[in-house]
C-alpha cells in the first residue's frame, strides 16, 4: 500500500473518493502510473461493500485480532488510529472527512504515522508535491501548507468539494487485514454533552464582553449569561489585547466575523471596527451609556450596568426554561391521565390546559414588563 492515497470515509462520503481519484491523476508520473486509491473499512463500523460506490482500487477491511468490533466516537479513536497506521504502510496521503470524529481520528493517526496533520482543507498538487489549503485569520487569508516528515493526514472540507458531477463507479477487490491492538483502556467514561459551538465563526448565539467589564473577573457575567442561553463567549478587541480572554474570542475586523441568530454585547461601545464583522438576526445590547453607538444596531437595548442586568437576564432565562420544562412534564402527566378518560372529556380538558398555559405565559410577560418600567429596574430602549 506504499504510496497509496488512503481514504477513510465516515459514512458514504463518495466525494472523498472522487477527490482521491483527482489527486491521484494529478500525481501520476511521466510513465503514466498514478497512486492507487485505497478505501479503509473498520470492522463493525463500515461494511466493505459500502465503499464500492467510491470505486477505490482496493478496499482494506480492518479487523481486530481479538475479534472485537471497532468502536465509533472518542472511545474508539485510539484503537482505530493504531489499526490504521498498522494496516497502511507509508501511504502517500490519508484522507478523512472534516467531521468531529474525522478530525479526532486524523490527529491520532498522524501521531501514529509521525506525519503532518491539516484539518478542514482542500488538497492541491504543486510541482508534484501535495499542499493543503485552508482559510486563515477568520477567513480573511488563505494559507497553503506543505508537508515534511511522515505521510500527510488531512480532513477535507466535503462541503466545499460539493457533490461529484459523475460519481466514480467500480467494483474494488476487498482485502482483510487483522491487526493486534490493545483495548482503549485509557478511556474510562464517555459522555455526550450538548455544548455551545466554541468556534465563533460557526456559533449561532454569542454573548460578548467589552472593555467596560473592567477586567478578566468581569467576564463572569458574560460566562453566566452565555451558559443560560447556551451561547458561545466572545469579546471586543480590548479584552483580548489585555489578555482577559484568548485572542480567538475577539470579534471584529482583526478578529472573527460572526453570523448569528442572537448577539448580546455587554459593555461594548459598538465601534465600527467591531460592528463591521457582526451579522446578527437579533441584537440585544447592554450598555451603561444611553448614547452608546451599539444602540444604533440593537433590536433590544438595555441601558444600565452589565453587572446588574446580565445576571438578571440569566436568571429570567433559567426561570423561563424551568417553567417550560415543568410545563412539559405536567403536559406529559396530563396526557397520561387524558388517555384514561373518554375522548370527549379529553378534548375539553386539553382546551382548558391550553388556556391555562397561555394565561401563565401572559402573566410572566406582564411581570417582566412591570419590572422593566419600575424605576429601579432595567430601562429598556427599543
Ligand atoms: C486597526 C484597528 C483594528 C481594530 N480591530 C478591532 C476588532 O477586530 N474588534 C474590536 O472589537 N475592536 C477593534 N478595534 C478597536 C476599536 O476601535 C475599539 O477601540 C473597540 O472595539 C472598543 O472596545 P469596547 O467597546 O469593548 O471598549 P470601549 O470603547 O472602552 O467601550 C466600553 C463600553 O462599555 C460601556 N460600559 C462601561 N462600564 C459598563 C458597565 N458596568 N455596564 C455596561 N456598560 C458599561 C461603556 O459605556 C462603553 O460603551 C480596532 C482598532 C483599530 C485601530
């Protein structure tokens, strides 16, 4: 398999094979020979036949000597990377999809193969050598990277590659390779949790803090509100310059461009260097200065202290979430009861429930509105 282009698709990513064939053609030598395209199917995860639509020259079916099946996700990464490195000797390049599992596996495989790893890229062939191109500096520059040392392991941006015009076709030979690997004994516990997108460029909701927060401790109110909203944390440039937050949190022309459904800037003035990179369906600003430029962009403006209104907002959101959860479980209980009653009665009760639900919502809204108009409460400008 030396010199082959090795493809490790996550599912039926025919586009990876299409790209492998394109790269193989560009790498073909003067004698017309080009690298073979080899698909890898891990036993228990991908059936070798599932790779046929990609028309690799060969499918390698990797099995464990102990008869165990390979595992998907984080718990199986170490075993798959070790097996992959053992099953493919000195490949020309290893291609994976740019998915969370693909990037995990790429990182572990490149370590095992002692090669370079580039994620979320597209491959080019320059003077017979492979390079990997990918966006840099939040998309404002394009970097092209060469490789040294062992074989390159890359994850390809399959969205950018698009759908192949004519999907490759063929019936590759299948070769089984048994690999002896130790179990993933370092992984004791795997839990899937719903975390907000950490890459600001991809996040759908962002709460950001500005210089007005006064220091790194001031970002606790941002963290708290972001946590309540399930949002990512961002910042204007001064907090990042001051080292209160890492540089990758910076939003603006010299930071990340964001495109979100909800943006909540706290103690951010709204300078054009910041706002030029903000695209938000809804912007809720909290600023102590009623003349702050940020209010020109706000759908909802809260004039006041971020340390007062941030926590109040977080508390209100958590209370609303709890109310909704309680409502849902009550609805569940009611439904069970309803199922035991006659159909006619059930309809009547459901209607009654709906009314109650609406009344509850209305009274919550009124309470909030009362609070807003209170002299001590937040002043709201729209
Ligand atoms: C070449 C260049 C590139 C730049 N690139 C970027 C960039 O990428 N991103 C970026 O953000 N900036 C960038 N800047 C900086 C930009 O010009 C502004 O200086 C910066 O955005 C201001 O950050 P700020 O709003 O957090 O701070 P400030 O301008 O200091 O504003 C702080 C705000 O907080 C409010 N405030 C204070 N205390 C409170 C409180 N307790 N509660 C509520 N509100 C409060 C104040 O009323 C004020 O509006 C760049 C500048 C240059 C020259």
